[in-house]
């Protein structure tokens, strides 16, 4: 029987989950990462039964319905209801099973659309949300507050939340129907290269700014956190503290892919918030920073894309 701490990882087949499981220090833990076929987290009774049966020492909650602007705008009900159900069920099943330590993974989309950048943790619920992903954001706020309320009622429940900035990397979703910005750019620019296309379209003027961190770096922060959970802030952004314009991300991908065409802008398309840069002051005090450069991260993501591009 293993003496390693037993960690139940939800979303273990997603991008963040897979990066956690392949991290060098993952071997220090006994991970249990059920698939959606093993466990439907939308079903409270089944979730409670699973948690009670396996009695984890720790829960890392990364599961959820995710997607880019197009998916969020097309399916706001699903992004709200499914993520509320999943967050509630995982968190409440953890309490029912006697789990004292839970790390809830949230999203920077929780911040108000007009909040001053960099986004500080105390700004949550201080303004109107970005309409293009409001349903998803509300679900994430619900899970955050539920963790806080449970700790308030019972201080032994260390239910903490990380708010990562935007992510990309290996195991990302590159299908245009589901992808976020960087994997979508990789797909578009790669197709332009193989099809000898001279132009690639950018939504909006490309001046909106975003902060994207390589997913392997988030995995590193999570594994460091669960190794010494008492020192982790109850609520903390995890990011780079620097951002780039959408145009700059396109240029970075074009350099990695080795495509030399021109970009054209469609000014009729939605672009979301003009800037979304998280404050990393709490993260700095915790003593952690991301190590992967933008070009290195895009190169790793592109290598992975080339291996899976025939799947869609």
C-alpha cells in the first residue's frame, strides 16, 4: 500500500490535468484521475459515492466545460449550468468525504470587464462581467465563494482557489470550434503555411492585450502548492505579470511556424476585454514565478499540434 498522499484530480484528461500528471514531481503523490466515463461530475450522488469510496487526502479541481469566445457566445446556458453543477458537486462531495484540503482552479474571466489592470484578487464582484463569457465567469465565482463560505463555517476546511491567467500549451484544444486564442492562432497560421495562403485574418484591430502562460508552468505552481498547502494564500492569481497584444501573439506564432504572409483585421468581430493582466503580488510573496518564455511555450504547443492535427 502506498504511503504517498492520495490526490483526486478532476479534469485529469484536460490540458491542465495532463500537465500535472506528467510533471516531474507528480511521482511524489498517488494520483487518482477519473475520466468522465468513470465519473460524471454533474451527478451529485455519483460524485459523493466516488469521493467516499476513494477517500482522497487532497482534491485538485480542474474539471469544467471550457471554450473560446465563439463557444461561450453560442452556448451560455451550458457554460453556466454545467460549470455550476460540477463546481458545487466536487466541493460539496469533498466536504462530505472529510477532505480537508482542496485546490479549486478558477479563471481570470471572473474579474470585472472594466477593472483596472493589473487585476487584483480583491476586485472580484466589484463590477460588470465581460458579456462574451459571463455564464462561465458566474459559475467560477460561485465555486470560489462556496470554498470561502465552507472555510468560514469550518476553519479546518482549507479550500483554496488559484486564478490562473489565460493558458496554452501541450494537450490544448486546437479544433476551431473549441479552441482559445493561441491554439486557434497556431491552427490558422499552420493552415496558411501548408495551403500557401498569403493572409491570415485577425478579429478586431489586434490591439487588445492578453496574458498567456504555458500550462506546464501552472502545473508546476499547483504541485508546489500541494506539497506545502498551509503556506498557500486562500485566493491567489497565478500568472506572468506581463502581457502582449493579440497582434504580437500572431507574430510570435508566425515566427515559430515559419509563415511569412500578412495579417488582415476584421473590425466587425468581437474582441472581449481590451486588457486582462493579473496582479502577481501575492504570487511573488509566495515565492513562485513561471519559467517558460513565450517562444519556447509556443514551440512546445506547435510540436504537440503537429502530432494531433489529423484528429480534426
